[in-house]
């Protein structure tokens, strides 16, 4: 009798355990479903908010559009896009007019790049930026929480891929565009999904990015801090701003960004106040053009002996290198595992014109004629070499650089800029496989 009671009790216990396990399985399935839905919701939120773009929220920024137009203001990141808040300067008795420029997500495809110029930040913004980068660096160093967000992005991508597949569409889409050159082609673009294993491997590391802006390919170098499905975020990068400075003997002095000038007694004194070199291209004296093709080092000064023209303006053409944080659209860029240029080489932008303009073609002919007239004009040889390098005619450009350096005493900086650009050219030829040179051979 006792044995029978014991068996009944055991059977009841086993039955209760079975019912409890079945209930827990249902609860577990329900909780798992909630976690899956929650992860997908988090992933979609990360896509909508764009974690790369949010790093520039409430900072002064410059948005460069595909037509080359730039707009500067305070960037505000919104749920459905972004706004740029700026003001039109006052004229006469009119007050400044505040303007808010709207950018919806669909318009992001027309953006070439978004820049945060470090020299334009006030003390408050500089401290906020540094805290922001320290927080990202800490995350990159310890990888705290990184695996969770990777799973969130990958899970979201998987479900988006399933949905797109049911609709007969490809996901992720590869946005690679080929740009033909004589003897080969160059690529821009990157797979447009939120998670990318190769980009994850390079977070916190210096990368080289080929960036397409209009008909020009730029070589950008910086630290890849983060990325989203739309943008790459680089910090510690630099760009060269082409600046035309109108000089006037009556004004005597002036300053443009890090370039300060003083004109007195036919002596033009140019002082570099920045931490990067100034690149002086040429100076227009009325209808005359004097090539300079020189470099003024940081905290250095150069004196140019020029007489004011009897008629016409005096214009100094220069490139001022500035440090920036930049957002590059993934559909206009591709990460390169290429040589990381040291020192001043990294700051100089070796751009490549995919379709040279009529102005560039005319300038090339002018320089060639001047060099035929005066073969010993080293600054003209450097200017021509630079123009040829921008066109991708690397071998011919190298010959003109070497011609100029053979008479470096005729260069205002004794060939310092020409040597840097030649070193840069050789790196570029190695990276691109010397496409045009092989074809010529």
C-alpha cells in the first residue's frame, strides 16, 4: 500500500514538472520573441538616428553638396533628417536674418561631405568634442557593449534582408561605381548596410579613404571613429582650402584663416600662424602671373618682393590646410588599406580629376608654353607637374618634378614642397598600380 502511494506521489510530481516545463517553454518562447522584436526595434532606431551623424549634433558644421555649394551653420540632428541653422549677415540698417535649412533623409544622397572645422570651435565646443571622442575611444579600447550592438545591427540587417528578399530586392546593396581611366578604372562606394565586419576591424585605427566629390577623387586619411549605414566618421583628418586673397597696398595688412600678410615698400610678408604648412600656388599681378609653387612651414615667415601692378588686382592663390572631423557618405567613398602618409604628406590632398575641366586644360597649355619659353623656370615646372598629377598622368608629372628639383635653387622654398609632392605621387602610383604608366609602357 505504501509503495502504491509513493508511486502516485512520484507520478504527480513528474506531471507537475512536465506542466511547469511546458509553461516555462511557452514563457521562454514569448520572452525570446519580445527580445527579438526589441533588438529589431533598437536596430531600426539606430538607423533612423544615425549614430555617426549624431556626433555632429549641435556643433558648427559645413555641409558640402554635390554641386560644390557649401553651407555653414549649427547642425541639429532630427528624427527624420537634420537642420542647419545660420544667419545672413546684416547689410546697412537691416538686422541679421536667421535661416533654418532642412535636410530630409532622402536629401542625404546629395551630400558630398560634412565637415567640423576644429579651428572654428569655441572653448565649450572643443571640450564637448574632446569628451565625445574620449567616450568613443574608451568604447573602442575596451569593447564594452560592442558585441551587443553588433548583434543588434546584424539581427536587424537579417530581417531587413528577409523582407527585401521577399520583395525580390537585393540587400545589402553594393554601391560600387567604376570611374574609367585610360588603361584601367577606379572604384568608389561601399556596401550600404549598418553592420560591416571589415569596418568593425578598423574602428579606432587610421584608414585611408578614397572620397568622390563631383568629378574629383580625394585621398582622405584619418581615424575611423564610427560608421552608420549612411556615413563614415573620420577624425584627425585634414583638408586643403583653396583661398584667393585680394591684396591691396592701401590696406597694408590682413589675415585669412592662418595666413597673415603685410605689404610694405614692395615687400609682401606672409606669416603662417597655423600648425600645418601653407601652400602658396601663384600670385596674379594685374595681367601677369608669377608661379610660386612653394611651402611656408608652420610658424614661419616668407618675404616676397613684388611691386604693385599699375592696373588690375593683386591676387594671391594659396591652399590653407585645416584639421577637420568629417562625415563621408558611404556611397561616395571606399576604405583603402593603403600606405598611411606621415607628417605633412598626410595633410596634403592628392586629388585626382576624373574629368579635367576646360580651365585646367587651358592652365596646362599656359604652363607648357611658359616652360618652353623658359625651361629653367622651376616654379612653373612644379605647377605643371602638380596639374598632371591631378589628371592621373603620373609618369610625366614625375619627370617635371625631377626637372624642377634638379634646379631647386630657383624655387622659393628650395624644393621642399616639390619634394613632398613627388613623394606623395610615388605613393599614389604604388597604391593605384600605376594604371596610366603601365598603359603607356
